[in-house]
C-alpha cells in the first residue's frame, strides 16, 4: 500500500477536536495539508530514526529539554532553521 492509499486524516481535524485535547508544539506549518496515518506514543529522547512520515507522535514530555524551542526542534525535522 502506498502512502497515498493509506487511510489518513488531516492534522487540522485532530487539532480542532476539543475532546482530544491535542496541542501542536512542533511540526510543519499548514496543518490543513498535513495528513496523519499513524499515531504513536514515546518518551525516547530521539524518535526520528523510527519515523517514516505521516505519524502523529504523542508524548507527555518527560524527556524534553528544559527550553521549549530546543526541545521541540529535536522532534521536528521539517522546521526551517531560525
């Protein structure tokens, strides 16, 4: 099954649902274009070797660094440098 054939939902739909209580802290801009096909949870420090695209990664933030900007950058390979 190719990525375009996988069932998916727009990230904006998930973020807009108050029952889910989700908050975007990292990831590419344009949530309406980003499609999520897999949801996972992790507390490992660097999950990027295990991500292939289309994942929504949930974390309680246990292992995030103390500064928000540095910690979210770790989890967001697609953000442009600032």
